[in-house]
């Protein structure tokens, strides 16, 4: 069985839903399909929740009514028979009546998560109805029956495997199974979710749970590119990445893939393919455990970075200094991206300014603190093992005309990172493309 995941853009209109249905039915293998909400729906549901938090039920009802009208228009375009139009309209009426019940009671984060979950519930029901109308053997599963997180908010793979296997066994024999991405229950049985981008995570978790032969992530671009196509011209899709390389690129700015998506597939040894719904015959990008030696694969950039430098002569030979510094960031739940140390100081970068003032005030207890904002991390990914002579030089040579605030190399065999000013980002990415890829 293969797993196919389609994002919100891929199912964003009735026409695209029909196209996705045609892609699903191309496979001769039994298929497990994971769908996101139609594009724009989750944002609308979050806006409804925001009005309800502010105790403005009229504002919430306006958004609910607008969203309902939009979906009712989709029904007329998606289905060709009155039977399935009426059946889907009845389902949608019940869904939006359910959303309206939240405008009358106390509203908390628990209710918000139930509201946000409806986007995927709507899209999967509409898709299954369309496929059944078309004579396709499709069966709808409810992800809330098998997707669960533990008390730490992390997916519970054993529970997922047991419950999903039971669901498939009880409903065996279908060619296509469709379920919701993103949504789950928490350890206490309450409706929850896997955060934004969580549909990728769902697909990977499902693939690992059912030992699928392949996990396909369908988007609107033909795989992960060797540079940012929004900034650099003439980028090309990278045809193969190993899981470590893909994780580095995803974390440092390649938006096509959620950073956590590859982990369950990596541990299960299941290849992940990134494919383009608009060009389904394109090769795309395959992510697996194969390491291709001697290649630099791609470049990515992460914006809105803040660099913090703590300088202290007392650090010289002082034990516990770094621990104290890192504990401050931990206490404010602020992850660190890059770290560079010397005998008299330490520089770190973060991408979350929420607690910046408090963090800086705490750090001033241990030394002189300077902060640089509007920074950018440029990440070069490939086989960057230290034994590959000259590979790091290829990257640094491309950056010779760019002021570099920090360099991180050696923490991973797959990554060398440069911290630069955001204003130099475009020039840096172009220089790296010219130096690393154009000469091949």
C-alpha cells in the first residue's frame, strides 16, 4: 500500500479536487490518502475562533456564513448528480450548524481545536463523495479514531499502529482509503492537532504504521529545489536526498516539507517522494536512507534571525558558563539555531523574538550583550563530511564578498551554515548557485 498526501492548495477548488481524484486512481496499488483542508479554510476557522475568544459571536457567525456559502458553491461545481449534491449539502449544513453551536457557550482552546479540525473533516467527506459518485471504491476513515499524541504532545506510534491496523482490518478490501491530515486526539481523548504542516506528519506516521512501500507528498512544485526559486533564477529539482539532508533543508527554509515529516519514515526506512500535482509526470524528489557521496545538493535560507553575543572575560576557563547561558533560553522556551564559542564569549542565533527583552536582561548578568536583528541563515546541504577535502571551501569561496556574522560547520555531516544580513540574502544565494551548481 502506498500513502499519498495532498495539501490545501492541491484540493483548493472543485477542479483541483477532480484532478487529485484522477491522480489517486492512477495507481494499481491499494492507496491510503491523507488530505488537508481546502486552502483558506483553516485560516477562516482560526478567525472564527478568534472572534469567539473575543466574545463576538456575531463576527464569528459572519465568517461561518461566508464559508458556508463558499462550500455550497463548490458542491454545484464538484458533483454531477442531484443525489450526491444533496447528500453533500446535507453533510455541510450539519457541519456549519455544528460550528454555530460554539457561538453560544464558553469558549476555550479545547473548543478552538474542535473548530479547526472541521476543515479536514469537510475536505475528506467531499472527496470521498466525489469518488463514490464517480464509481471509485473509496472508503472514509476518521483520523480521530487512530491518531493520538502522548502526554508530551508527541505522536504515539504504537497506539497509531494498533488502532489503524484494526480500522483497516475491520474495513478491508477497499482500493482507496481516505483520512484527514493534521488532526488527532491527545492523551486525554480531546480533539487536538499536529500543528501547522501536520498533514505531512500524518502521512509519514500512517506510512510507518502500515509499513507502506512509499509515502508521496503532493504539492504545487516539482520537488525540493537546489535553491530558493522565489529568489534565484534557473533552480532545478534535486532528484535524491537522504533523510538528514532533507531535514536540514526543511528546518532552514525549504517550505515544501515540514521539518518533522521525515522522522517516522526515516526510522521505518520508507522512501518519501515529493511530487507536483500540476506536473504529475515530473520526477520530483525522492528522500531515502541512501547517501550519495561527494555531492553538494542544495541551498536554503531562513529569515527573521536574531544574533545574540554574550562577551565576558570571566568565561575564561570558567565551568558552567555555557550551561547558564543555555538554561536562560530554555526557561523562555526559545530554541537556538546556531552556536559559536570562544574563550571570551559565545554567539547564538534564534528565530523567535517573543521573549527577547527578558532573555537579554537575564544574559546581562553574565556579560556584555549585543543583539543583531534582521539576519538570515544560509544553509548549504550535501555530503559535507570533514574528510571531503575542499568541500567547505566551495561554499566559503562563494561567500567571499558577503559579510558573514557567524559560521557553523561540523555539527552535522550534511550542513554548513552562514549567518548574514537579510539585505545580503539574494546576492548570497545567487553566488552559491553560481559557484556550486552552474559549474557542473
